[in-house]
C-alpha cells in the first residue's frame, strides 16, 4: 500500500495563529509523519498528544473546539479511525481537518 505524505501546513498555520505553541506544532508534525509512514501506534500517540494540546490551547485562548462543529467532527473522525486501526481513513480525516483548520484560521473580523 502506498502512503502519500500529508502536509501539516494548514494545521500548523492555525496552531501558530491561535497559540504560537511549539508543542502543538511538534505534535501535528509527529502525527503527519506517523500517518505518512504508516506507523499506526505512533499516529495514535501523536493524535492523543495533539488533541490534548489543541483543547488546552483552545481553552487558554477563550475559544472552544466544540464552537466549530466541523473541526470537532474532523478531530473525532481522525481519532475514531486511529482507534479502529484504519490508517487510510485516518489520513483522509486528517487531510479534512487540515483543510478546515486552514479555512478557519482566517476569521473575518468585520
């Protein structure tokens, strides 16, 4: 099975814009690398770390992950796929999460 690389650019941009957290950036990079290499155990571990850090950053910034139901849905999909051991679905869900994070990282301030 061929595993194509997944870019963490969208997630990283959102993370840097929302909290400037090196830990979040590293966790997203770790998840990206694990998914790209087909390392299910590493991806599960990185996802748990990323989810915890992301929720902490959202709380610290006064926002909530649940305030964006699409992001919450995407994050849940990644977690569910990793829990069931479905690496391909996890990769697709992570790509959707990145896309939605990139979209939400440019909020309108009108």
